[in-house]
């Protein structure tokens, strides 16, 4: 019997070694792999009802990473566009490290899940990737150059990072959270609205975001050197302080920067932010920049007398970071103590912004605060009765207190 | 070669058997039971727990194996026949987990879907495990417990910050029909209650053994229920799309850190425990075959069983959905019969051999006892007759 | 009639001739001398392994100054040797002569007196190269079994210490000694070891590794089945735990049984430093073994099958480093591992004066220049170097790790990430089912023996080690009692 097992072992080992050395296992070698860092999707300019797909491929270099943008100007579906990247460049695109899905502004006019569905279906695209809408075309946005010389994707990802979320300037979301909202009863969601501000001057020829790749740029246009396009040698700065609201996958409204900040302070994981408030001091309006630390926040839905009440309870500590008036020595020394008038002004400002958001939600149908979900979870019996009119009939109740440090 | 410890059975229930429910079961269950998946799974666990408790109670009453009990009650031939049926059922019940594992491995551990050749070595490993006997099941449980505990805890801790447990509300929203459908169609994943029956006679019952095993089972069940809660809390409406949550629930904490997908270390650890889990029903099947045909060398039933599973894997390579639907919707009575009814019926088996139904040694001993009893009775009768005569 | 079976008679020339016929080798010499009254005497000895000075001083001199003894007993009274034996037949006399103990023949007296004057050239007791410690004893076994026995006796001064010797080897007649503590070691283990050794009929035993293979339950296994040590303190500690030991003449490596895999992760120094330090060191060794085994395989699997294993920044660095390398990652790593094994093998065998030059070649040519030439990539060199170094944290397992590591790389390169898991499972199943002398190889982890975990990967303080390991089936379980222990409250 030992001889039998010896033969079995030898045959198995031989087969394994043959497989190993032949290396013909349908493997995709890393050297032939295009590591896609970001995907940009726009409506095709060449044909109606088709899509333009831009893949930003990270090109490893001995000194720094470069990026190569490969655009497929017209594809039936996003999946077809990505497969086209393989055909045209000879590289096999892998999306496992895709960190960003950027949708052009025109895509948001229709149901964005016509294009996002590909990423949800694919097992090889992480649903933790960031999703954003950009001003103009995604192809141009991905062609922008970063002032710190890194990949455009990295620069945008920094703007949309969880650190940025914590300071309340940006509403960050990933594919999973956006899809959850879309498929929920509320059919609502939000995406950061990315804009490009051609402000910063870079020190030299920028390597990030626009370096031309080595080979494989036939077919669709590979936009390279976008440091040259548009900004005349200057790098671009990205701003995501606005937020686009969605209902049933379509663009419903846009929140301004102040509204975005208010939403973040009330609802998301933001617990520390800077904001501006105008208060009267000695009869003159003065703008104060406040540092705000949220210590407590909650939102609840209740039904009182048949009326849905959405109550916000927020407790925060504030400190004056700056003011547009010359402060006396005393006032500057007591910077931790915020005058009551300023605190009250901050509370009013907060309430106004939240009210504005609620109005936009009611007008657009976007259930940004998840009221329908809260109704379904906490009042399942009343859900059917209130579902359709909830956003328009809900009244807001605010219990917002700003305190000063003593 | 076939001896286990009670501690190892406890570890099996706590750490090895729960892994079967971490792969495709959550998304399948959420399809039927929606946010009431905890209730649905809880029903299954309750039923399993009752069966396990009763089987452990049986083990406290006898140290014979199931084969012996069947032989005492129905005879050798019937016992062998039942064991062959059990063996076939165990292979049948292993088919779905094997296909599940295959797809999980292909999708999660590779980025370009490889050919079936990447999975086939599993059957060689399983064959090797089957040759080694029941002892390896117990020892693998000793190794698996710390691996599973560490990996599972790490994954849950990484996943918890992203879970919204409010998604489980409101309780009962899926309705009684949804909950019971989820429980009924989930039966292919709840076959472990059969295992203690096959371990009967292969371990020494200790004082409080039933409670220890139940506690371990409860720990395993608790882990699965926690996992289901976290899963639904993370994915909510997307639950039915999230087919391999094991590979995804922890990534939201790690993916953008410097170390990247460090959670893969824990996923691989649990995948290793999955391999051990998959081998268990096949090992038990081979054990049953060998009980039925004791003169067969272990390598033959081991090779045969694994070859059969390999053939099934090849034939159904592209038909997982069909197999799953068949197992859930049409084959659930088979699971009910073997995993729930059979252990309950085993409580009624004779624990001592009837005349002629034990082993030859037992039969000879029983015959000698019977002869001695008869002789003693005859002598007693003769003595009484003599006394009566003397009295007269 | 076989000459070796012939008895030694009273006639000296006949006896000498008989012995020289059996031992015709030129290094077997005969020293003849006469007693005071003219009786002839002869000492037959082997040149090179006999202490000629003692022979002359303690045997020849007293006999030449005295009258011829009439019997062997009388002769022994004249001699000054502490070790003397009688040899009645030529065979036993010849085997003693070959062992270095000369046979003294006296004309007129039947038989021979064997004198214990063995003097074999042995090296000094030094620190073994494979078990260097910073703290603790530095002695190591040498090739002479008597010295080794002495080193053991020095540490265990108990009548319970037994050294049962046998001779193994038809031509080598190597002395093999089974060492155990009566009342502590399981008698069944000792019996089995003795039976296995006695059952061996072999020409010669040059080293203890031969005996180890006979004692192993699966001699063809890649994994060790028998424990080894070169240090007497470690050997004695293992005896005191309940193991049995085997000393082999001619080998500095002592064997211990039963063997568990976890003992290779322990070092003597662990018992001489703080338990926390010892625990960290043991865990470090385990981590190093995992790195040695898995790092190359995962590196290959990540590049070929699962890029997601690597963080994005690291992936870019590696990807940049491997641009233009002609070999695939799996082949590259395989060849580098083979080169590593060649380097290790060469460094063991090369003369010291060449070592410097060859290490320069190894470092510069094979490392730096190969990378600059684009034949191999820097990440691969780093991976292989790290893996190679990590394997040496557990020196006793290095050979096994080298082979298993290459197997992992082949599996990773052909089957992928799942292949690594399958091979791990296969190895675990193999180890779990390997029992030797009633002790599972993976004890105390599988089967789990909680009491024995205190001195496995973890090392607790000495007060916790009250009992011997439960996995050994000896009767005497208690090894530590502390009377009147006062716990320090300060």
C-alpha cells in the first residue's frame, strides 16, 4: 500500500509542478494588468443613449505614480466600455482598487443606476468605493492635475475622505450607502457635487493626473497632460462643498455649502466643524468664525395628533476662531467664551439651514433624513397612511443648544 | 482511531459547524425572511438544540454506538442498510456546502474566475482526512476554536461600526409566512443535529455533558445570529445582493487604511475552518460505509465518496442556483427526516441486545447466562419437589 | 570451527595467534613482557585507542616486578585498574580489544583479563553551535558516550536515573544507551524504545540520526518524529518532564522521546529569563515560522491571483519594481528560493577563508547586480531574504521549513490563494493524525491539554509548573512543591 501512496504522491507532485512551470492557468499577470484607480462616466457625445467611459489607470513608475486616462467615447453599457479598455489597450483592467466612481453632471439627469448597476453586480468592484457627481464632464475632471503632484484620484479621494467628512465640509458616501438609499422605500440618496477650481500654481510640470502612459492609448482618446488643458500650467483644486440630492436615482436638488454643513452637523458623523455666523455687536453686523464641537445629536420622528414631527436635538460647544472686527485685548484673551448673542445667532442659522434643507427635500421628494425609514421602523402600522405625504406634511422641531466653554 | 472527547464535540458546535452559515445562507435567508432573519434562523437553532439535547441525553443512557443500537433493535442487516442510507444522505447533504464553497473560493479568493481545477485539490485533502478516522474531527476542532474565535471576533469588531441594527425593525414585518419559509428552506444548512448521533459510543459521556454541549451550541448559534444581525445592519436592502458577506462585512473599516484589506487575514482563517467543516460530513459518510462494510479499507470509501462529490461539482459547475433551489424547496423533507426525525426515533432504540442480536461474543455470553438461569430454575424446581415429598 | 568461538587456553603463543588471526589488522599490536620469574605475558591492544602509558605503568610494570600469578584473580590483585573484566573466549576478547580495552594474556592461565584503558581522542566539551544561549549553561554533548553520560549524571544525581546500554551495529558495535528516570518515565515507552533498538540488525551506526529513524513511527515523514538536543541541561530537563532519552556513542546529538512539535519552539534560555520575555520570544518564533512559510507564497498568490491582498500604495511600488522582469512572479520566487538553498548549503560546506569572498558574491552579484540587470526584482529579494532569516529562529525545523516553503510557493503559483489554504489544511490533518509513543505531535494544542499550555507557546512563572506535562503518561506527576511560600505584598 505504501508503494501505491508513493505513486499517488509522485503523480500529484508532477502534475502540480507541470502546472506551476507551464503557468498556463488562465492567469492574468500583474505586468499585463491595468490597475484602474477611478472610473468616470458621462453621456456619450457621439451617440444618443450611449455612455462615455473614462478609466484612470495607475501606472507604476520607479519614482512616482503616474496616471493614464483611457476614454471610450461611446459604449452601450459601462461594462462594455470597460471591456473595450482591454481590447484597445491590450491591458486587462482590474477594478479591485477602483476608489472612485465619478459621474458627469449630465448622467445625473437620468437614473444613475443605469450606470451604477454594473458596479453593484460585479464581485470584483468594491462597493466601498467613493461615488461623486462632478460639474461638467467626468472625463475632464479626471484629466485635472493635482497641486501636490499625485494621481487625480488620490487628490479627489482626499477631498472626499472620512477626515473631510468629520469636519463637515463634505457629504461623503460610498456605493453601498448610495445603493441602500436607492433601493430602500425612500428611494433617496445624496452624492457630493465635485467642482474644479483652477486656482493653485504648481511648482513644475505636474506628474499626477495627466502623465501620458506608456503605450496602449489607441482607440478612445487617452487624455494626458491635462495640466496643460484648461489651467495653463496651473494645478486644479477640487471642491466638494455642495451636495446633490437624488430621488429615484435622478437629480432632485442641490444643497449649498452652508446647507451641506448643517446637514453634516445634524445627521452624519461630523462632530467638529468651522462655520460662520453673523451677529450684531454694538449695533453692527459682525461675522464670526466659530469652531463647533458637537457633543450630542439625534433625530427622531414622532406622530403627534396625526402630524409627523421630525425633531432635531443637538448640543454643541462653540469657540470663536476669528471675527471680522478688531477685537480688544480682553475679548481676544477670552476667546473660549462666546457671547450669548453669537450663540443664539448660530442656533438660528443652524435652524434656518435645516429648514431650507427640509423644504428642498419636500419639494424634490428626496428623503434625505430617512424619515420614511424611521416611519417604517417605528410606526409600521401607520406607514401606509403617511408614506406618500410624509415629506410635505412633516413639521420640524428644533432643540438646538450651543454652549460656550467656560 | 475513532475516539473523541466531549470537549472536542463542544468545540465543534461552537467554532466549526457555524461557519457553514456564514457564506450564502445570510443572503438566501434575507430573501425570504427579510429583516426577520434572526427569528427565522432562531427557529432553526431552537429545533436543532432540542434534537441535540435529546441525543446527548441518549448518550448519557448508553455507551453503545448508533450501529449497535440499530443492531440490537432491528438486526445486523437492517443496521447496515440504515448506515448505508445515512452515508448516502451525508454525501447528499455535503453537496450544497461543497458547491457553495467552490463559488465562494472562485469569487472571493481570486480576481479572475479560474477554472474548476483550482478547487479540485480540495477533494484530495478531504480524501486524506476521511482516511484518518473520526479522531481527526475532534482534533481539528481543538485547532479551529482559537482560529475561529479570533478571526470571527476581529471581523465582527471591524464590521460593527458600520452596522445599523435599526434595520432589523420592525420585528415581524416579514410575516409568519416569510419567517417560516426562511426556516423551512434553510434546513439544508442545519444538518449538524445528526452529528452527535453518529458520535454516540465514540466519546465518553461526562457529568453535565448535555449542558456543556448545549452551551457550546448556544455559543455557536449566538455567533451566527450576531453575524446575521451585523450583516443585515450593514447591507439592509442590499442583503439579497450580498452573496459572500464574509468577504465584505469588515472591509469598510480597513479598505482605506495603510494596511489595506487586512481583514483578508481573518477571512482566510475562517476559510480554513470552512475546509475543515466541509470534510466532516464526508468523513462521517465514510465512517458509516466502513461500519456497514467493515472489511473495506478506509481508502476505498474515502476515494469513492470524494470522487462522487467531484463529479457532482463538475456536473453542476454552472448550476448552483438550480441545486440550491432543489435542496431548499424540494429536498427539505429529506433533511427533516434524517436530521430531525431520525435522531428523535433513535431514542426508542433498544439499549441492550435482544437474544441473537448482539455481537457473537455478546450472543454467546447471553446464551450462557440463559442456560445458567434455566439450570438454576430446574434445580430450584427439583429441590422444591424433594422438599414436598419429604414433607409428605 | 569458527575461531572467534574458541576458548582462550593456557598456552600464551596459541592465544596470541588466535587473537591475531581474528584481528589481522596492522594496528592491533602485541606487547610481550615477562614476570619476575620469567613467565611470559602479552597484552594485545589496538594502537590509537589504547592508553599505552596506563598499560605499561599499571599492568606491565607490576607484573614484571612480581612472580607470575597462578590465576586471573591473583593477577587482578597485582594490577591497579579500577575496570577489569574476564574474557574466556576469543570473540569477547577481540571485541574488547577493538573497543580500546587491551586483553592481558598470561602463560599458564586460561582466558584473558580485559583492562579498561580506553583512550579515545575526543574533543572538549564546548557550546554547541546549533543551540547558543546568552544565559544558561554552555556545555554540549560530545561524541564520547561516557563523557555524555557523565554530563547527565552531573545534573541528575539520583539513583532513579537509569542508563540501559545496548550494542547496535554488526561491525560498528556502537554503544546506545537508553536513559530514563525510574518512576517518572512511562515504562511502556522505555520498553518500546529498547525493543525497537534491539530489533535492528545493521552493519553500523555512525550517528544518532540512524537510531532516530528506527525509533520513528513514520521514518519517511518530512516532519521530525524524535526530539534532538545537543545540550545536557535540555536533555535532563526533558527527562525530568517524563521523557526518555537515547545517547549514541559517536554522536553529540541526544534523542528524546516522545516528541511534540511545540518543543522546537522552546529554547533553554526561555527558562532563564522573565516569563513575559520568554512568552514574547516564543510567539515571535511562531510568527517567524509563519512568515517563513507563508510570506513567499502569499506574495506569489497576490500578484498572480489576488491583487487586492496588497494595499494600493504597496501594489504600485511592487508593480513598479517588477516592470521588465522576464520571469513570472512564481518562477522568480522559486528560483530565488533555490538560490537561497544553494547559498545556505555552500556556506555550511565552504572553508572559512573562502567564506568572505563568497558572501560578497552572494550579496553583490546575486542581490544587487541581479536587480540592476533586471533579472529579479527587489521585492522578491526582500521576501526571500526575510523568509530565509525567519526560518532560522527555529533551527531544528529549518530543513522541514525549507521544503514546505517551496511546496507552498509551487501551490500558490499553480492553484493560487486557495491552494495555500488547502496545503495548510493537509499539513494540519497530517500532523494531527501523527502520534508517537502515545503522544500526539501537536499536543498540547490538539488534543487540547489546558494544563500543559502553561509551558507551550506561553511561558508562565515557575510556581505554576507544579506538575509534569499531562501528555506523558508517567505516574509521578508532581515536580514542584514550595513550602512556606510567602507572597510578597510590597
